[in-house]
């Protein structure tokens, strides 16, 4: 843990002040990613009342580290916002002290089911589907019941984010829960992350959801069918494109972030990917470096092969040349490896 106040200069990240994230164990985090701020402040299953939760949310060590500008629990090596403020002196998440009182809890982020219809090499070694895991389903239902008690009785938040380690349309409970909430609370707003392959399958039920969605994050990692076959195991390129085209036709004003995990399987495809998504309503294109998710990985050799960011990788010099072709100064293109770009003088 390092103190970052020397370059933050009395600025404060607004995300922990307005965001609460709950993971599949019920642990509560104050960031939009557990990896970026890997310190839970409690567990929702153990919380008995709404007031107990509010007391915890208002008084915790993470909030203290944001208010004193140290951000000492945040991982600078993974957080794109911290890297941007460090190297570019600006990121919209960071606010001045006088703006802090306006930032109260408004966003609930759920990372409570890792189930996914894909088995992507950069994410997991095996297909993870929890439908038949009774112990998991019982805990998942307990988490959802607590969420309903604390946040929806009455409605206490403005936004629900479904971001993280699974595909929400591949989880029966999450899928039905979000369909229900979109119908019950038409003023509730959503931010959703998906691999896109099931959008066309559930398009009728997704219409009320997307009508209330401010931003959709679609993770693809490829610009064409051949690269997609390497990066999205079990994925169907034609189903993906059908869903994207339906979105473009049905919701032309829906903002979309296209996400792309950079590895040895697709590093050469970044510029083609930028050109591929231009026909859709791009908000941002977000490139992220491949990460070694310890709880999902089994083989060090697989990781070493994928980790194109390792200077000892056989394709490292090719990767550097490909990075030089990407216009990272374009405001619509972001990444979480600005430190790597600066260190390698790209």
C-alpha cells in the first residue's frame, strides 16, 4: 500500500464515495473493481438492517483513505483512473474537497455470479456455470434477498451496475432479477457488461432493460471471426454481430463501451478492432492488459504465453510496434496500462 497524495494534490476519487460493490461471497467493496481496491469493508449476509449497512458505508477505513487523499488501499498498477491522473493530470472521477458533500451512495454494483457461457483464455481455465450448485444458489439468493431489503425497500439507489466476472444473461437468477427490476422500477438506471452473444436470444425481455440503460459495456477482444475463435472459446461470432446490429437498429442512442483484453492472442488486432466498432455508437474503446486471476488460473505456462506485456515474451518487440500504431491520445480510446506505455516510451 502506497500513499498517492503527492500527485493527487488533495483530490479525491468519487467512486468509493458513491459506489458499493458486492461479490459472490457477499463481501462489500467500495470500488468498481475488487482488484483495483482489494479490501472489503464487511459482508452483506452478516448485516441485519438497512441502518447497520448505512453506518458501515459512512464509517470505514476505505472512505478515510479517500478523504485524506492517500488512496493507500488502491492499486495504481491496475486502476486506469489513477494512472490517468498521475500521467495526464486529469480524470473525471477525481473531485475537489468542496464537491465531496454532494457524493452520497447512489450506485450498486453486483459481481455475485461468475457463471458465463464462454471460456475465454484470459479469464478462466474451465467453463463456469453455477446452475446446479445448490450451495452457491442458496447463498446467491440470500445475497439478493439482503440487497432487496437494504436497497429496494424502498428504492435507495439510482443505478445498478452489472460488471465483473460473469455474463449476467448466463445466470438464471441474475437474469430474472434484472428483468424484474427494470419492470418494477422504470426510473432505475442500469450500466451493464456483457459478452454480447446472448443479446439477440433475449432481445424481447431486454427491451425494457436497455430503455433504462445509460451505458453498455461489451467485451469482444476481436475484430473478426478468426481472432474471435482464439479469444472467446464457445463464442458465436454470428450471434454476437446479430445482437450488435439489433442494438444499433433498436437503440441507436445507447452509449456503448467496447472492451478488449490485450494478450498474445490478439495484440496485433487492436487497430482493426477500432475500425470494426466504428459503425456502432461508440462511447469509448477500452483496452486492458491481461491479468492473472489467481482463483481461476491453473497453468503458469498458459499465463506466460498470454502475457504479451512481459519483456521476455517472444513477441514483445512486435507488441511494442503494434502499440505505436494505436492513437492513445484519442479521447475515445482508453487503457489501463499507461504506466507500461510511458515506461516503454510509446
